[in-house]
């Protein structure tokens, strides 16, 4: 369950605002009908909170 592998290679270089946008796009693509998908979505939501603050 490696979210970083699904993000763009230049993710670390993006502004916090762009990171949140990329995370939102990734979150839309995740299938949350299973436990792994729900865990990934929660991880993404936590990352979004970190970058939004």
C-alpha cells in the first residue's frame, strides 16, 4: 500500500496547493469498495490535511 508510488515523480517539488490537487485526483481514482482502498483514501485525506495547513 504505497501511495507515493502512485504520485507523480516531481510531487516533492510541487507547492503545497498543487500537492493537495494531485492527492485529490489520486483519491478520485481509488476504488474504496475494499478495505485496502478505504485505507488508501484515509491516508490520502491525512496527507491532504497536512499539506493544507
